[in-house]
C-alpha cells in the first residue's frame, strides 16, 4: 500500500486519460476501500504475469510541429495516451527495478538519461573536462569526438531481444514475466479531427507514453559497452551517443574511434537499429591554430 500511495502522489492529475477514460484526479480521490481493491488488481497482475487488455491500448494524438507543413505526416509529433492505472503499476515496478539495477551496478556510468540526480550536464562536463585535461598535458593532446544519432530508436526496439537482454541483466521471475506480457499484444488508435481510427497492432518499439519504457530502453542500450575500444571514452543520454579519444597524434585517435565505430555499427545491426549518418557529426578540439 505504501508503494501504491507513493505512486499516486507522483501522478500528474492534469494529464489526459487513455482508452479506459480514468483520469488521474479520479484516482487521487480514491478512498481506502478503492485503493485496497486497486492494490488487489495490481497484485493479481503481478502474480499471474498478465495485464488487462485495456492496459495495452493507447490513443495517439498527432500534434503538428511548429512552423511545419500540415499536409506531411512526418511533421507531426505523436502523443500517446495510455491507461492511468497501468502507469501507476508501472511506476511501482520502475522504482523497484531501478533500485535493484543501481544497487547491483547494472547500469553503466556513461548512461545518465532517466536517472535521478543525473542529466545532460554530467555528460557535457565529462567531455569538456577530457578536452581540457588534454590541453594541459605536454605535449598538448587533441581530442577527436564523434556524435552519433540513432534513427527512431524508441520505436525500433526489437522486443524479443529486449526481453532476452533484460533476462541477461539478471531480472527474472515475476518481473520478467510481467514485462514480457507488458510488451506483447499492444494496439493503438489515432485520434485526428475528432475521429478515431481502427486499432492497429504494434510489432516493435517500447510503448510511448508509458512510465516503464524509458528504463527498459536504458537496459536495451546498456549492451553497447561491449563494443567500445578500451581507450575510447563514451557518454550516452538515452539514444544520443558521444565517443571521443585524446592523443597528440590525431591519426591515433582516428584509429581508436574507427575501431569503436565499427563495433557500434555491428552492435546496432545486431539490435536492428539504424545509425543516422546525416545527423552524425565529428569535431576536433585542438589548441593548434
């Protein structure tokens, strides 16, 4: 009950509901009896590893991006609305899993997304300090950095591989069964101009609009460390990746980073992810004029 009440306290009551039309404000006004019944539903779902079908439905509202042509689908940002009750249970599970992952050092230090007391600032400081340290050495070191972009990473997560990766991390039992069912059999409908489309099956990706998806995505991305050159530094924020190498001879940095890039390319292909070459850039930081 303490976990449930903590999850309710963190809810945003102003958010729109999913297909079950249960508002967060309604849940926040639940009495003790209603909370007890809800907790029994959660415990039954956890014990059986099964979710109610309506928890797997979502309504997608396409929002036009600023100053974009409304006639092109790519100019819309999909906002997915999912079950309020499911998000409550996800919040409880997310907290348990995150605590276990941190206590057992399962998430690598270079990944700072969706983690308490971590942000992009940590990664910027890490890269900045590496560059400055190189400048202060004798002879001065140059830093070669590559900034990678993965195309639609959240939407292209290979679910079977994700479940296998979660199990490889050490998450088993009821947690693994529940997550497996959470990812399977999901459907969505699109609401546009007041009309609702027919439902369609989601075959790939982690569910948008859910509480648990960011953590599952971190676990999926966590396997990249096996493909990094030992002399290469890496910083990640979700699917944004920066790799860099410092050396007084820039060709040595090129060799190290090309080895790492080859490894990352193999890793991405193995996970059915695509590196967006058009949005991938490199930069040389040097004191040379």
